[in-house]
């Protein structure tokens, strides 16, 4: 795989697929700009070589036509700041105006195209649409690791129209760091899996059972395990049809000699809100009308001990509803433990997934772990052993 390091962009127009699918609040403020900051080295390499960059991305999941709330124009101020220059904007990713803007681009300049998913052809991997995009530049740079699990026009299909296909620094770093936990992990290797649903994590958990020493399970999905084991979970999250699967996973872990750690206590609430009444109860003893929204203090102690004894840590998914300040304690405490293991014990820590990355950044720990992935689904699929179309298209 050729990377931007080995390419001279002087005089070239680089068409760069990035993943600027960033979370925005109601006023269109970016609440986590990790994915934007991550692309700075690639974009700077291109412009410092004397090339120009045409950035293309999707934002959200529009229904196949323009939608104001998914316009990429909202992120232009953040791009101006990140790249230290005025970024131009084409309000249509194809068509005459995009072609004119691309053609007039001077060395050192940057152009952002409007949301690719305003055309349904993008997600369909339409070849004619990919060709139209390809005409805008001379070299294709794929730096969108976060979207590499999608076989879309801009992430994979358009590669066929270029002799020069180059991986950006984000793509390269993501693959290097993922490989560190896939193959050569130093032991003990602990995976921390959280999040709401077992169904989202089942494949990765099964895969990890072959490699990890410890598996910590936290977050919303644990209530399905507890219920399956006969505990009381009140009105906590439950995937009723996944209870058997949960028990099977535990059995498999035992057969493979993987130690499983699950919450021993929970912070529960009488309402799904930050201001709800709270109480800490033993796992499996959540009263009717209450729901678990965080791990409890005993669990934090238990999980912290395991994390601090680890040499490789993979974390995907929060321990609770960290978006509510009153239920972020468990997630923040685990983030702290991961930082400590990294800084004081020399552990390698990889944080994956949109939510866990946000949680780590929100707590201010983004720079104090080994690597924060920009990929959610993409990282999981890569870890599951799948070929990512966006990576394959670079070979
Ligand atoms: C993501 O955030 O998962 C990527 O940007 C891909 O977006 P998608 O899940 O809507 O395809
Ligand atoms: Mg996704």
C-alpha cells in the first residue's frame, strides 16, 4: 500500500476521501472534532508539497437528497482553523460548479465538496457517479478509515479511475495500531467492551475470545447478561432475544480460558435523565421502575485492578450513559485507569469506536492513551478479520 509519504503532490490536485462524519449539536457546533484534527497531517503534506486538496466526505445519513442539517458547510469554520487557511466550498459535489472550482484551484488551496450522500449513488457504489468525482482530481488519497467498511463510490469504487491511489496518514496509522492488538499483543491483553447492544458486539467478542486474557463487559449490554442469569434488572435495557446468546458467550469464554469481568454493582435511576434520582445497588437487584445507567463504585475498583495489570488494552464502548454527567463516573474512571496503565505501566492502549473515543476526549484523556481510533464500525469489522473495501481499493 502506497502512502502519502512516498508521493510528491507538487502541481497535483489530490482528491482526498476523508471521514468528516462528526457529531454536531443543534446549533451545528462540532462536539468532537477528532476526525477533523486527524486529517491535518495528510492535508498539510499535500499543500506543503505544492499540491492542492479537494476534500470529500459524507455527513450523517441523509435520505439521498440535500438536507440542510447534513450540509458540510457547517464544518467550514472548523476546517479554516484546522488547516490555517480559507477553505473553499462547492455546494454540490459534482456538476459544473464543482468542476470549475476544482479546475481553478491553485497550489496550496483546499476545496471541500458538499456531502457525497446527497446523491444516493454514493452509497450504491455507482460507477458513473464515481467517475464524475474522479474527474475532479489527478490522484486519489483515501484517508477515511472510519468509512473504509463501506463499499461506496468515494471510498472504494473510484479507485479504479486512478493509477495513483494513496493511503493517507490516518489510514496508515489506524492499520498499524489495529495490527498491534491483532497479532503481536503483549500480555496480559484485556478487552473492555461496552455499549448498549450485544448484537452490535457479538462478532468482535467472539473473535476476541481467541486472543484476549481478560474480557471486561460493561455498559447497557450487561443487563441482558444479568437477566439471562436470573437477576432483576428493573426497566434497564434488555435484548430479550439475546439472552441465550449471552449465556453461550460466557460458556465459550470459560472453555477458552478467558476471564470475564462483569459489573458487581450498578448506579440506577428512576428516569432516563441526568437529574433522575439515583441509587447504587448490587447487580441483579435493580428494583422495578429503576434502570441501570452506570457501573457502581465496587465495579470501578474491580475493573481498574484488571486494567492496571494489563499490558495491552482495547476499549470499545462506554460503561454507562456518559452523555449524562451524573452517570459518566464509571466511564471516566475506566478512562483514568487506561491512562494510568499506559503512562505508568507502559501498556499499549487502543480506544476504538465513536462513543468511547468521545468519552475519552470529553474527559481530556485523548492525548494520554496510545491511540484513539477514528473508526467505530470500521475498526470493529477490521478486528473481526473482515476485508475493508476502502483498504482493498488501495492495494
Ligand atoms: C461512521 O461514523 O460510522 C462512519 O462515518 C460511517 O458512517 P455510516 O455508519 O453512516 O456508514
Ligand atoms: Mg457507523
